[in-house]
C-alpha cells in the first residue's frame, strides 16, 4: 500500500455551499472525485484508490459586500436569454476558486520501478485534469507522484511538510460527541455551539462600582479550542429502498434508489504537521452502517497541541 499525492490542484468554480455549510466543498465531493478517478485507472493499471486527505493552500469565494457592515452576497453569472427572448431566471449558487493537495490511499501498487511510477503518475494526472472536482473545473496540477505509506509519526510529518503552506482538514466528530454527552440540549443546538458566534450580557458583581453598573457584553467560549468548522460528512437514508426505475426523474434508472438527507459534523483545520501522529488521523474514508453513509477518519487528532519544534531536514 502506498500514497498517491496530487500537489497543488487548482480548481475553478467549485461548490462553496454544501447543505447548511458555506465556504468550502463537502468532504464527500473530494471522496467522490477520488472514487471516480479510481474507477477509470483500475482497469488500465490494476490499482485502486480508497481514503483521501485534503490540504487547502488557497481559496476565494465568489462573494462580495457593499460595506464592512453588509451581508455577503454571491457574485452570480448572467445566464443566456431564454427561447422567448426574455431574461432567464437566476438560480443562486455559491462558487469558489481553490488550490488543494490530495493525499490518496493507493492499493495494488507499492512502487520500486521509477519508470513505471512515472508512467502511471502521468496517466492519473491526465485523467484527473479531464474530470471535475467538487463541481469545478481543474485548470492546473503542479505534480503527481507516489510516496510510501508512512508507519511512524516522523515519516508522516516529513511527508506533509513539503506540501506547506496549507491547512489539513481533520475529523472532529469526537468533539461533537463529547459535547452532546455532557449537555442536555438537542443535537442541533450542540452542533451550533461550535460554529455560532454568541455573546452574553453580564451584570457587574461589585455593586459599589458605579462605572460598572451598566454591565458588559462578553463573547461565549466555544466548547473546544481550535480552528473548528461545520462539515457535511455524508447522508442518512430516510425512506425504503425502491427498485430500479420505480422512482421517476432520477439520474440512474438501473440502480435501486432511496431518499436521503445530509449529515453534519465538526471538522478542524490544522496547519502544523507536528500534530499529526498517524496518517489515519487525516485520511477520510467511507463508512457505511445502515441507515448512515458517512465519511470519517479512523483516528482522531490529539486534542493537545504538540510542543515539538519543526524539523526541516527532509
């Protein structure tokens, strides 16, 4: 088993909205890209792709606002005129440009032959550029290459440091689970505690202090520290499975169909490879357990920041 690295992949017009979340594509869209790439490369070279880690280097949401106090609005494109010559209706959708690097778990290829590695890497790069990722168009890929699967923390950090600067998206479902177990609120309110910006008005405790009688607004501390963000991580089945062709207007009439709804969780952006002790902490994989179809990491990033200094000798 090895890792296939797609370094600095530039995407234009990617989806900036995923369900209730905004600002970055859902992790399901990157795993979908990897799955589509695996289906194309497996018949030719006998290798398959599974898990995927995402490092973001740059992003730009197509949005604007008139002043510092206004809400953001999406920068939408004007559609061509309709058949009757009238202006076509505008369907609001959020788009963004981004640059990411993908670390993809590769099965069926362990390396050893440099010429063969280069041949397969070029073939995968050609296929990757020809397909879409997160609904956007891939305009440029800096490099594609294989790397051995790191077994130790030092090897994992040396693998990630050449990809810097960037932030790695990690699964923090454990934070949400801990907060939910220690709180009487429902799950949606516990989830909002991680992402909502809240303030509490506190009255002064010292009544003799005349200047403090008015009280102050103080920000509400989030349940955990870190660069935490809301994530869409998969789907939940909410209906029975219908036979192929039984439901009208579906994309595929040859596959059984079921209605689903989005599942949300909490993620964390980390910018220090020294926090990553195992590649399984950053690799997202599909996990299916009826009625849930989720993207999860096998291990969780350690909660405590590592004090280890960077070692740039790689």
